[in-house]
């Protein structure tokens, strides 16, 4: 009689342990899922910020080069016009 009761208690303990383990695994899965989602969002934000900075930097370089070329061409045309004016005198 006592042996059957011990076996029943052991089965109950095993069942409770299994359920507790399943609960713990489920909780860990949820935490991992949440951490991965946060990491994904942080990564996407970091990439977007990096692309934005690269675009701004590229825009700045294009503006500077455009201004430099415009200035250089304007100077060249001005000097050429002055040179032609002196030739005409």
C-alpha cells in the first residue's frame, strides 16, 4: 500500500516538474522573442540613422564641390574676358 502511494507521489511530482519546466521554457521563449524584437528595432534605427548621416554628408560634399566648380569656372571666365578686353585695347 505504501509503495503504491510513493509511486503515485513520484508521478505527481514528475508531472508538476514537467509542467513547471514547460512554463519556464515558455517564459524564456517570450523573453527571447522580446529581446530579439528590441534588437531588431535598434538595428533598424541604427541603420536608418547611419544612412541619414551618410546622405547628409554626401549632400554636403556635393554642395561644396558644386560651389568650388562654380567659383573656378566663374574665375576662369572672368579672367578670359579680362584677357580679351586687354587684347582689344
